[in-house]
C-alpha cells in the first residue's frame, strides 16, 4: 500500500544560497533594530555573531547545519558596518 506522505520533495539546487541570503537579510534587519536601540557598532556585531554561532552550534562540516561563508564573523561585521553607515548618513 503506497503512502503519499512517504515521498520527499528533492532539495533545491540553490537551497543553500537561498538560506544564506535570507539569513543575511535577517541580520540586516536585526542590525537596524540594534542601531535604533542605541547599540554601538561593535556591540551589535558581537551580539549578532553570537546569535549566528548559537544557531550553528555544534557546527557541522557538511549538510544543512554547516555555517555558510556568508555568515562568517567578517561577513557579519561587514553587514553591520553597512547598516550603521547607511543609518548615520
């Protein structure tokens, strides 16, 4: 007897890129909130980097739980820097 729920939809080829772009958009939004709350750029960077590290703990070397390069600490610092630069001008 076949079960229709037993068949999985195959993963998208660009799934990792899409997840990373959504995560970057969320970090941009969070950085804007932290700016409006009065956090310094360094404090916002530390806070967001800690949040991303927590989401990918324990970090895997493969699969979905692997931390993308777009969410590395330098990339997070760049995102926060861009948001803070836009807000102050």
